[in-house]
């Protein structure tokens, strides 16, 4: 049964979440319990569109140019990964951070690719792009 830990946590805690995943995988592997985490990229939902002039179309265009796979993610992309991890097809997968992001992390620094200033990058938290509260 999949367990989702730390959903929506700010980006600085992502490393800790991955470390926790690996630690738990090592501890529970002897009992054939698999522990993995899904690290989503930009998922074009109302939250990602919040405050973006042009909404869905603008977000799609922005990330179409910033990542190898030319579209933003969809909720179904994350659901498909969760279903895979919950299936027996992933029996040999444990302790992994699975980035479901169209290749964005693999080849790009998100904010420099988008032309954002460092202070812009610091005002966002994690893949949800919620503005941090001051």
C-alpha cells in the first residue's frame, strides 16, 4: 500500500524527504515493503496557473520551452506513476526518488532557464509554485 509523506512540502525539505525515503526503504526492505517518493514537476492545475496572466495557456507555453518534453505535466502523469509504484510491476523498485517532470530537472535549472531573477526563484516553494509567506 503506498504511503505519501510530505506532500506539498517546500523545496528545501525535498532533500530530507528523499533521505527519509531511502532510510525507510533500507529499514523495511527485509519485510518486502517498498518505499519510494514521487517528485512532481510543474503540473498544470489551477494552483500552477494562480497569478499567471493568460492562465493555462501561458503556463503551457512557458514550460513547453523550458523542458525536453514539450508540455506541462497533468495530474494523470502523477497518478500513473503512483499506480505503477503500487503495482507488482514495481516490485524491484525501492528507495527511489522518481522525478515526474518531463525531464526538467535532468537538463535545466528551472529559474535560470525561464529567465527569472534569483529573488524570483527564492519567492517560490517547490513544484506547486505557491508563493512563500513573508
